[in-house]
């Protein structure tokens, strides 16, 4: 029986999330990166004017917010160079892949994160938020707490980079 690779493991975990938005995976084989794209769409209330990420003003209709998480090959890229462009970045060790504990912790964290983020976006577009700008913020400390709770042996189980 073959071992599940990191792309399949991330896809399976992504499919198991209870999320009203859209999640998609983009795998760039040449660059050795995987992007987990998050798209949230909410309905804005009439009379509340919102400028979306593309600069369009919406005063009655759907408002879409997108962000992404990057998984990158540490043997090929310096992931922190891309940190400002992504919600979060996670390195993996070439063909060896990424440890199971990190993937499990990420998706435990993501379930609550996505629930809260969708609610925050709804508050923002209906005018009940005090914020002038909506942006998602990945809580590294919360993720690290969940990661520390994962079984120790899962730090030594690696989900390999997919072969193509």
C-alpha cells in the first residue's frame, strides 16, 4: 500500500472542513509549491458601500474576499520572501514532504479560523464592524498551541511531496 502524499492529505483535510466558502488547491510542479486558496462570499446590505479587493465599489450585492496559504519547498525557496503575499506560509523538506502534525494542526486551526473569519466578513459588509478595512490575520500563537497538542510521533511521520 502506498503512502498518502502531502497534496492528497491536504486535499482530504480541505474537503473535510465545514466551510460555506470555496477552497481550492493549486499545485505548481515546477516551483514545488502548493497554494490553498480561500474564497469567502457574502451578501452586502443595501446602502452599505464596500470596496472589494479589486477596487470595485459594491453597495448591494456579493462581496468576495480571497486569500491563500502557501506550502513551499524549503530546499528551493525562501518562503519568508512570500509571507506578505499569503495568509500563512509553511515550508516542507523537498521530496521528504511535510510532517503530519503540521498538516493536522493547520486544519484543526482552520476550522475555527474560517468560521470566525466568515462571521467577521459578514459584520464588515453589513456595517456592524468598527473596522475600516477587512483583512484576515493568521494567529501563529494559536496555531503553535494546537501543533504542540499533536501526538509526538506525528512530528516524525512525513507526507511526501507528490511524484509526477
